[in-house]
């Protein structure tokens, strides 16, 4: 899929924050941390928990988001599973800001 979808004005997303957004009928957690935007599937690959409900670890290296159910952490940049019990990454998507709007392109 090559189309970028608008999800809102960049100024509407606090830094740091994580927000559940709908992108082409998919639930995506949009993350604003340390001046950068990230987008991940809103699903923990361990048991399907909603990442958008979990704590954001923006100051970690690498920055991550944590599943609220069992504490699995996923890297913001690429969705890599960083801690157990997750062993598989969650899907990461391309994000850009143009003319003050945050745009997300779903990746395969």
C-alpha cells in the first residue's frame, strides 16, 4: 500500500504521548516521543493486548511501548519485540509530517 492517510494536526499530539488512531480501517497506535512520530499496530503479538493502553518508555534506549497485560515491550522505531513474553515484532508503519499534518502509510 503506497497511500499516506492523514491522522491529525501534529500540534494535537503531545510529546510524549500515544494515541489510538484509525488508518484505513486498522487500529494504529500513533506515538509522539522526543520530537519524532512513530506508528505501530495496536496489538501485542503475545496475546493481542492493546499497546495504546500501555505505558510509553520514551526515555529508554531504544524508546519503547509496553503492553499493559504482561509487560512485553516493543521498539517504537521498528516494532521489534524487546522483552518477553513477546517474541515476534508488531508491525511498524511509515510516518511523516507535511504542512503540519501527521500522515501514516500502512506497511505490509
